[in-house]
C-alpha cells in the first residue's frame, strides 16, 4: 500500500513539475524583448548585467536581427558594440544588413557598415544588401553600400545584379548611381 501511495504521488506531481519546468523555458531573455521593442536602455542594462548580445527569441531569431528588421539603429549599434554576431541569418538567409537595406532603414545600415558587417553576404536567393536595396529603390542605401565597397556587379541566383534589378523595376535614379559606381551588368 505504501508503494502504491508513493507511485500515485509521483504520477500526480510529474505533470506539475513538467509544467513548471516548461514555463521556465517558455520566455525569451529580456534583452530580446528590449531589442524587439527598440528599448535601447533596456538592452544596455541587460548587457551590463551579463546578457549575451547574441541572445535569441524562442524561434531562434537573434536580438540584432529583430532590432534591424524593425529599424532600431540605436539598438543595433549597442548590440554591435557588445560584439553581437553581425552576419546571423533568418530562415531565408537574410542578415541584419540585408533586411535593413531592403526595408530602407538608413540608420541601421549605417550602424552595420560602421560595425563592419559583411557587405556582400547573400541570402538563399543569392541577393546581397546592394541587390535588395537597388531592387527596392532605396537610393540612399545604395549610395552607402557602394561607398563602403559593396560589389556592384555581383549576381543573385537569377543572374541579375543590382543594376539589372534597378533597370527591371524602373529605378532610374538607382540605375544612374550604379552606372556611375562602375556597374556594367
């Protein structure tokens, strides 16, 4: 009878213990929430208290990628200064620089260039930051990337370059700038 009572106690307690353990692991580190919401002071405080600049949300998306995709340049800068990996990728292979270049976040692009992010990293489509910026018509970002040394004639997996995409999408001002920068295809 004693063993039966012990077994019953274990069976009843196990789901509760498993639920408590599950709840402990169901939350992203606070630095991730701060980065996602653009709270630079929260990010700095978390870093000062030992948080990893490479912390990820529950889906494995790093804080710097969350901040870059929302346009929070000051958060990206703080994470970069704390030595966050700059060329992490989302499920499509996009780096923070690719995401920011495509969405037109000049400040984020500037911060990532200053932190020495890879200007020519490509995503799963072979698109680089310059290609996505040209395709989107983000002239200021095209200028920043060209000035920083991005490869102007790099091709994506369709065989198109930044100039090719800008031409296809009727981005005349981008076409002009890329030609001045030496783009030939």
